[in-house]
């Protein structure tokens, strides 16, 4: 059987107002500290944060009950952008960020592994900042105060890194190509297969947002679905679409083929 699928690592994308409301509601662990750190990326940003802190201090003095005006928060952090990912362990995400030139800032608790940190700060020598925190389901939330393309670049890099690592561990022969638009194509072929249902050919195209389109071909039976699910788990994504496709390679007695998106 043959199929195509789409796998996406992104659970949700949030703009500045959504981030501010989440901060006030306390739904994201460590996001307040991350927001302050991210919002001091430039000298102008640092000045704006200090002005916010002073305004907040005056507000608390005038309002002993400590009620916060959401408009003040929105004005202080209008530039925050975030993506909630299906990833629960940030270690591989940090590795991909380091490949893109980010360095890991000092951790909040040096005794804890990355997955148990309240937040993780990443910064390039040129000043760009990213922060990793968690939502109430303990899924990773990736945040920046700059261009949200930074988020997409890291998620794309992570998908590519994890896909290649997964396919290499499976012993497949692999070819890659980067297109002019930044998307990455991966072609992987099985060399041997003890199950005698064909040698799988896997084509993946990783888009600029980290979503992967996958085509599994040259198999008899339903192992193509298993291959897609393993791929999705490896890259930290969810299968969002799966389709049968027209016959392109069919062994005797094989049913119609399938397409899958991850």
C-alpha cells in the first residue's frame, strides 16, 4: 500500500494580546519571566520595560488590591509572538537552536535537566532571543519578541533534524535537498526488510513552518501507516491528514494506495 500524510509540530500560534492574557491568567509556566527577558532585546526595549515596571509600581501603590489593567500589559508586550508545540521535551529543540547559532543562557536551576526548567532562554551573538516555557499540559511554548519567522525557522530546523536522525537510525539510505524557498526535501529508501512486504521509499518535504508532507511508497499491506506514525512521533508532531493515493507501485494482490500528511 502507498499513502501520503501531513505531520505538524505546531499546536497553536498566539499573538501579543493572547500572550498577555495568558500571563495574567497564569496558564503558562514561566512565561512572565520569559516575557520580561524577551522584551529587553534592544536598548529601546529595555527602556520600555523599565517604564512599564515604574507604571506598574505606581498602579500597585494606587490599587492595594493588586488588580492589573490588561491594557498596561498589552502596551508593555505588544510584540510577543508564541507557538505552542506538541513537543513535551525541549532537549532536541535546544539542540536544533544551537545549530542555528543560538546559545543557551544560564538556567534558572542548574541542578535540573532541561525538561524540568521553568523556562529556557536562547540568544544569538547578534542579540536575537527566544524563550521556551510550558503550557498547563506541559507542552513546549516557544516565544519571541521579534519577527515570528524566528519561531518558524527553529521549528523547521527541529523537524528536519529529528526526521534525519530517525531515518538514519532506521538504516535507510538518505538524500536531502534544500529548495530556493527554504523548504527541505528528504528521500529515504530501505535497504533491507525482514517483513518481505517491499522496500519502503519515503519522500518528505519539510515546509518553512516545520510541517512535513510525507509520501510512503512501494509497500504491500498497511506498514505505510506505521511508518508515518513513527515519523510523527520522532519529530514531535501530530498526523493531521492521511489519504489514499493513485497506484504508482503495486505488488500482486495489493489494494489501492494511500496518501498521508504529518
